[in-house]
């Protein structure tokens, strides 16, 4: 008994289906011109779902961008910071020199200030005294020195003065130059006595400049003959 023949189908077989065509492959990225401008192209053999313009909107990238994956360089590890070195201390002799220099500068400023003050400040009479160092005593026909001692502030200037005698008219106005640093000035009146008798007179120093000031003393004369 024979087997009946199988029916013959003359239709063409459909082409083989590519198994990779159904897998979504990663879309390749093509960089053109500006690295921040990304253009996406569709894989070959497939039409893109929507047309992509040749230049898409720029991609904004963060400054501190972190990347992962193969081919990405690892972020270098920051080197540990070295401790700050302490400032070097100056030697003792340098500090001493600095202190001495400051003291010397201060001393120079004080001296300069005193010099200017002395040059600009006027002469001032602080006091005056009048005395007879060698009295006449019992001598006859004698000349007595009446001495005035004037004390000043040590500034330079001029004294203007005159003597008053109790037995005569006021004397002429005289001048005495006082130098810088000179704190005393000596003014002398020579008074001559003659004849027989006893008398007590008064000698007065009258300073008119730099400021009015008076000082006086008693002068005694005794002459006994025979």
C-alpha cells in the first residue's frame, strides 16, 4: 500500500527576520562644531520617529560634573595640606636694637622740641635781690657797690632797668643783654659817700622790661673824725 503524495505549495517563503532589528539599540551621538551642541542620528535601516534638527539646543553642563564608567578618568585625590609654618622669631639682639632705636628717636624728638620751645619762648624775670656786699662801715669818703642779682628763665633777651637813689633823681635807663642759658644777671650801682656824719639811704632797682619789677636795700654811711 503506497502513501499518498503531500500537497505542493508554490507560494514564496517570506524573508528571514533580523532578530537584532527588534532590539532598541543605543542611539549614536555625533558632535559637530561646539562640543556643547549634540546631534542625534538614527541607526541605519530605520527611520527616525521624529525629524531632529541639525543643531539641537545646547546642553547645559554642571561645573562639578561627576562621571562614571569605563574610560572616565578618576578624580585625582587632593594632596593633604601641610601645616602652616610658625613665623620665625627675631633674634634677641635685633629686638634690642629696635627698642634702642625707638628710644633714641624719642630722645631726639624731645631735644628738638625743647630747643624750639626755648627759641620761641621769651625772656622772663623770675626774681631780683639787691644787697651791699661790702658796707661802708666807719670809713669816710668811700664808694659803696650796690649789687642786684636778677634771676631769669634762661632765655635770651634784653633787660631794661634804672636805679633809684633816695638822695637823688631817678637814674638813666640802662640795658643788659642776657644770653640763652644764662639764668642770672648781675647789675651794679656805685654810690659814693663823703663828709662827716651818719646817714642811711635806700637803693632801688627798677626793671621795666621784659616785665616791671622792683627790689631795694638799705645803705648806711658813718664817718666820725677827730
